[in-house]
């Protein structure tokens, strides 16, 4: 569904992304993992068309995304921090989005609106909401139009345990519908029951993209957090190790 080919992006002296190549397919839940500054957010912004690459290309359903904003209707996006008009009420926000998308009520996925009980606070202005409630609104918006692709940036950050479980169950439900889901999260324990593939990034480079079962086998760890910790502790992700991983990835493509 999404193909990334030789993407490079530089911000002044910072090389944010360097020769990124990846393919994401329906039915996959890709966890984008890496330290701060590894390029995860930049990659998401490129897929969303919020930033343009210096070189390379991105395709969604085999079509270049350049100058074609229509593809964004296939994507539901949940930002890490949702920013909305302060004086707009929650109900007005949902109504406005439905009008922009020209969607009827009957075609909407309102499961999270109902499960988070947002309708009870539709009259509240956005400026009065707590961080957790804003997260609930952002999650409900991401799933609202039943998109085939979901991009969720730190989705459980700020959510209480019950809301977090509701959201994770919803992600599993959408995965079972063969949707493509990309997730970034520093709370690796939240990803254990969701993830099918791990994409690990470091210093703007993709070190690997592999099935979680392969990572578990290589590290001998069942839990994702421990598997990643073992990699970071054992290899220390030095420049030499990064070069080794990139060379291995290049050799695999040649084979």
C-alpha cells in the first residue's frame, strides 16, 4: 500500500533521513521505533505530504503522492499532540470534519466516540479539555472515516489505562480488517499485542524492517521492549554497527 524509494531529507546541516527504502502492506501493523531524532516524525510527515523529500519518491497504492492530495483521504492520522481551534466545541469539530469530507453519518466509524463517551461532552470547547481527552478526540477522528491506512503517533500517551485498552482493542479490530497501521511509541509494552513488523531507525537511517517473530528469535526475547533493549545493549548502535546493518540490508536486496 505504501512504497518508499530512496528517500533523503535534510534540514540545513541535519540529515534527517538518508536513503530510506521500505514497503508497507495491508494487514500489517508497523511499529516505527528509534531514539529521539532518528527520523520517525520526518518520515511520517513525508508520507502525509506535510514535508517534501529532497530526493526519492513515495507511492500509495502504486501512485506517486506528489501534487495529488486526494490520497490523504485513505489515511487516518492521529498526531502526538492534537491542535484544534480553542473556541470550537467538540461536537462542532466532528461536524465540520464530516462536512469537509462530505460524509454521511451512516458511513462513519463512531465506535471510539461511543466508547470514549465523547457525545456527553460535545458542548465543551476544545480549550477546556485535558490532554487525555484531546487524545481521545484525536483517536476518534483518525478512525472516523474508516480509512484503509492509519498512522498513529504516540497514540496511548496521556490516556488513562481504560482508554488505552479501548484504543488498543480498536487497533486490533482494524488490523483484522486488513488495514495498514503505522504506530510510533516510546511505550514499547503497548506494542506487544499489536505489532506485526518492526522498523528500527537510528540517525536518519533505517537499520531494519522485519517481522516481530524474527526479532524475537534473534534476541531470544518475547517482549518487544526487552528485545530492543538487548539490541541496544549488545551492539550499542555504534556507527560501525549501523554501517554493518546497512551493508547486510544491501546484500539482502542484491540476493
